[in-house]
């Protein structure tokens, strides 16, 4: 990889990490003030696990969107455009979930948001696969983690 592409990849990953970190604005202050007081299911992971997992996932999302952006196949212009739009939408829902669940302290709204997030990730994976299978595969851990988070959100909603 030449220096220009490496710099572009580094910038995209940094942007993904920064956008991903926006959700922590709503999350971090509400963990001790609200979240720690909720009844959670027995399979709820410890709080310290979430930040490193999300950091790794945002790194993988950055690499995935870089792969899509670097694909210059003229036959894939429409798929690439849809893939980029879906990527932006799912990222917006990722941040929105933190606001709904933690910022508003509302597990029900959080659950609605995470279901929409999950659906937009599936759509993103579908279109990433059309552009470059590697980009789609990089999103598999993300959809698995969000699926787990959706189950957690559901149980927090039910238990509280």
C-alpha cells in the first residue's frame, strides 16, 4: 500500500473512531448515574469490556468503508453509492442508540433504535458484499456484537 492510500485509510479509521466515540458522550456519564442501578440479565458483560470491543469494531468499520471507497469498478457505481449511504445511515443509528438508551435513559426507545440499527447493518453488509466481499466480512463481528447488544437491550427493557 502506498503512502497516500495508507494516509487515507488512517484518516477514515480516525473518523470512524471519532464518530463512534460520540455515543460515549451519552453513555459514560449515565453508567454510574443510571445504568449500574438497572436490573441486567445474568449474561451482561462487565462494563470495562464495552470500550475495547467498540474500538476494535470501529477500526474494522473504517477498514471496510475504505475498501468500498477504493473500489473503482465502473459496473459497481450504483451499488457503491447505496453502500456508502447505508454505511452512513447505520453509523447515525449507532450513535442515536447511545442517545436513546443512555442519554434519554429509555430502554424501550433504545430497543427500537437498535432494531433499526441492526436492520441497517444487514443492508450495509448486503451492499458491501456486492462491492467487495472483504468489506462485508469485516462487518460480521459488528452485526454479531450489535445482535448481542440488542438482546441485552431487550432484557434490560423487560427487567426494568
